C-alpha cells in the first residue's frame, strides 16, 4: 500500500509541483488559512448549494443515491 503524505498537506495541488521551496509552501499555507478564516461559509453542510442539492436531488446525507454518486471505491493495483 502506498500513502501520499505531502509536507504541509496538499497545498500545492496534485503531486506537489517540483522545485517548490519551503518558503513558497509556507506562504501558500498562510494564504489558504487566511482565505478560510474570511469565508462566510466554511462548512460544506452549511453551503446553500449543497443543501439545495440534497433537498432537490439526493434526498439526505448517506442516502442510497448520495452514496452511489458521491462515494468511490479503491481497488489495489497490481504491478
């Protein structure tokens, strides 16, 4: 089994761009935290668009339809 463990989390996007310095990652992290603090909606279950999606299409969290459409399954890859 392989585990992705990016220093500082996945702040640089998929694969962490090569050649990114520690200072760049720290600045990006600080910017993300600042943006998060200032957002009026910080939790997905409080987002009006997500609420509407459940009300109008998915039914409720953990419903069969939401599980079928929003969840994924992982399978081992053979080398």
